[in-house]
C-alpha cells in the first residue's frame, strides 16, 4: 500500500476469490466483515459505497479502503 494512502478500516481482514464478478467480491467482503464482528452500519456503508458503481475497478478501490488484503481473479 502506498505511504500516502490511509490504512484500511479493517486491516486484519483479507479476502480471496476466484470470480471476476464484482458482486461476488462485495458478497465475500460482507461475509468477512460479519465474521469479524463489524457493525451493521459499517457493512451497509461498505455495500453502498461499493455498489455505487458496480464496475470491477471501483469495487476493488472501495474494498481496498475497507479491508487489508484483496486477491480477486
């Protein structure tokens, strides 16, 4: 992560998926946030931000602001 980029909100969470579908990534992140005990408002906020533009690049950018590591095919 570049030094000028702030740490993600949940740096301890990582997600790895093998689907090119951005909705699959959103679903995987939502599940990991739930498992980590994130507040409902945080999960909802992540979802709203990610799905504001459901293109792959946008979803990846939002995901990187929320969790520590993303490996998406």
